[in-house]
């Protein structure tokens, strides 16, 4: 294990990528532990309680054809984060010389792995924003294996999968009804209020409360 320090972070990252996207990924991680390399590569994982480690291994085992980002999110998600998964992901990503894009994807999955737990009861605007995210497929896979491993109800996952099947994407993520240019045309100066107003209109649109450009402008006027 002591000789591992002479191996470049890039090489370690390449080998981890191959292993974690292979169907025998959980066995590979157990071999790393058995030969004493876990504490060298992932000291954070070695310090975990045994039950947390076993849950992570079961989650890895249940993944089907994962992307590297999903497999890494599963591997890292149980590391204590103090509610800052992004910071943890960036720290580990830097260690393994991962690209900023890969790190951002892992961080998003880690920080949102419970975001859809109440999906059937969520406001439509919140639900649609999450379902429109480019990584929603990986997020649902992460939720599924986490729930299978803990014997939790799959209802939120099944609900989201069913919603995505039945709802056209242009209804989940329709073009915005107004833009910053429209606010400027209404006499507003760019500033923090811009985002608040645009978000309010977007939420109303996603909730089905307004459907036209004119309705969006009328909503803005009422708030000025």
C-alpha cells in the first residue's frame, strides 16, 4: 500500500473509473479494502461505521450500467458532509484530478439524493424543475438503489418515472413566458429583484396558473 503514493492521481482515477463502471464494481471495492488500500485511496470511507460501508457496497452492487458520476455519487454520498455535498465532491474531485463538469454532476447527485423523497406531494413547480434536470435519470437510479438497500418504499421513484413517461417534456420544461428583457421594457433596472420576479413567474407557469406572455406581464405589474 505504501508504494501507491508513487502512482499519479490521474492513473488512480482512470482505474477507479474502469472499476466503478464495471458490473463487478462492488467486488472491486471490497478487494481494495481487503488488500489495505482503502485508507490510502479513500480514508473517509475507511473511517465510516461498518454498517454505512456495507450499505454503500450493496448500493454499488444494485446499480445497473451506471455512469462514472452516478457510481462516484453512490460511493461518496455516505461521507459526512455537514450539509455541504458540493464542498465534499469538489475536494474529492480535486484529489482524483476529475474535470469540473464531472465534479459538478457528482455534487448535484449527492446534494439532491433526497430531494424527491416527497415527490407525490411536492408543488408542481419544484417537481418539474427537478425532473427537467439533465441528470434526472441518474438521480432516480440513485434513489432506487438507496431505497432498495434500506427497504424503503419505492413510491417516490415510481411516481417520478411514471410522471416522466406520461408527461411531454415541453410541459415539464416549457419555454419561459418572459425574460429579463421584458422586465427592462417594463421599466425595471437589472438587480436582485429580477431573479425573484422571474422565478415567481416561472413557478406560476410550471404550476399551470398562467400560460401566456400577457398573463406573465400582468403578474409582474401586480407585483410592482
